[in-house]
C-alpha cells in the first residue's frame, strides 16, 4: 500500500501530514490516552525507567493540559514529543524553579517531558517535524514560555538542542552538571548511567509565538 503510493509521482506526502523515511511512510498525529502504554514503554526504554516514572507518564497523558505528538510507521510509534503545562522537571528542583521563576512571571509555562525517536528512524527530520506541530499548538493553548530541560550526555552531547533552539526567542540558558544526581531517591533509572546518574541538563527558557525560527 505504502509502496503503491510512493510509486505514484503525483503523491505528495506533506499534503497528507506524512513524511517518508527509507520508502516508509511516517504519519503524524496527536497522542491520546489510548497510546499510554506505548508511550510509557518508549519513555522507560529511551529516557527514564522506574515505577514512579510509569505512573508519572500515564497520569500526564490523562491531564487536561497534556500536549503530545507521535510519528507512526506501520501502526507503531517511532517518535514522540510530549509535555504538559507548568514547571515539570524530571523530579522537583524547588530552588532552581524559584530562581528561574523571574523569567516567566505571570506567563503560562509549558515543559516538554519526552523527546524520543527510535534509533533506526533518527536523522530523518522526524523530531523537527514533531516540533513543528507542537510549537503552534502550545501557543494556541495560551502558553508563551517554553521551559526545556535538555539531556546532556556524559560525553557532552545535547542531541535535542539542534531542534529546540528554533522553537522561540532565547530568554535564558544554563548548564547544570549532575542534574539527575537524586534520581535514585525518586526511583528513576537513567538508560545510560543506571541508578547513579552523572548526566547534566541544559536549561533553555524561550518566549514562544507559535512560529519555528529559522537559522540566524
Ligand atoms: C534527540 C532525537 C529525538 C533527535 O531525533 P531525530 O529525528 O534524529 O532528529 P532530526 O532528524 O529531526 O534532527 C533534528 C536536528 O537534530 C540534530 N541531531 C539529531 N541527532 C543528534 C545528535 N545525536 N546529536 C546532535 N544533534 C543531533 C540534526 O542534525 C538536526 O539538526 P538540523 O535540523 O540543524 O539539521 C533522537 O536522537 C533521540 O531520540 N535520542 C535519544 C533520546 C534523547 O536523547 N532525547 C532527548 C532528551 S532531552
């Protein structure tokens, strides 16, 4: 079916909310409660695992201010981008939240909490496509500030930044080493480090107006 469509020269995937990766059609859609198990599984495999994490993810999807998009290939989620309203770090960081609150005073904040594209689908623009759907949606829902906690791998790589930096006007950016040092206390396991996590986080706060910003 996908191949038939691909062989048709008049077929334009972008007109069908789709992109094409290695001849496979990727369809983009919103995440609903029906996706909860798959989303929780992807979260555990690629971001953080632990009992509290599964509960947090599933509760999040039910919350009225949840916003999430998925990339689907052959009926399976191959990429997702989710988040919710308010300040929502992986686990609470009250002092940091207090210190940063001056950047969003009086404005509605949205925090992405999961960004995953399956390994075999990476580097085909899927995350950019998910972001291009999320950013106008959060703005339509009244969010003017985006607060992101980007994962800094132990090797210093920050894989999500190349996409996220186009989502708005930069208001504040800082790196916090050992951001997840209390993971174990919260029952969270890092997929790279295990129970004792040495990863850092790059905090990026942006003003959003619904548009993706081009390269400066
Ligand atoms: C981060 C991730 C979602 C990117 O997905 P992707 O679909 O491969 O990304 P895209 O193909 O849309 O590329 C988006 C941009 O990121 C860049 N990029 C992708 N992977 C990257 C990596 N590992 N390191 C640095 N930059 C990367 C691309 O070059 C591209 O930049 P450009 O638009 O300037 O060309 C994916 O690598 C992933 O799931 N990683 C594991 C989970 C993770 O680290 N999540 C981030 C948590 S904050």
